[in-house]
C-alpha cells in the first residue's frame, strides 16, 4: 500500500473551511470525503492578541452556562487535552480542563 504525500494547508484567517480529500486506488476507483475544519487562535477567546484572565473567565462562564460563545470562540477555548508534544489536542468540548489549561498558560506553566 502506497502512502499519500502529506498535504499542508494554510488558512488565511480564522474561520470554518471545507476541506475535500479524494483517494484513488490502483484500479482508478475514487472516494471523496469532505470535512469542515475550524481554524482558531487557541486560548485567545476574546481575540485581544494575548491569552489572559479575560479569556479564562469567558471559557469558565461558558462552561457553567452563564454566557454563550460563537463557534470561533468555542474553537479558541477548546485547548484540552494536551498531546504528547505539549500542544493542544482539541476534543470538540469546552469543559473545565480547557479553563484550567488557559489559566496554566496565563501563569506560564504551559506554552503552545
């Protein structure tokens, strides 16, 4: 089985992007898959340019149900869990783990 070459995608700005992957086997049969990818600045919930306490508070307020977030803000909040490389590995859920990791970044205990 031949591996497909790695494709690097660069997004021009935050947002939701539809990405299409087409696989073709040796016989010429094709399969197409379309996935949406949300590109967001992780941890910077309020888009101020820095990850600070207001970002952690916004994530906490969303988690406890006292405020809503846009899809981009949710993507910015979703930083947990961390992968083996110490970088965010978003799991699609904004929970207390995300709040704690944003706070850990603020005080310099983690970086990504």
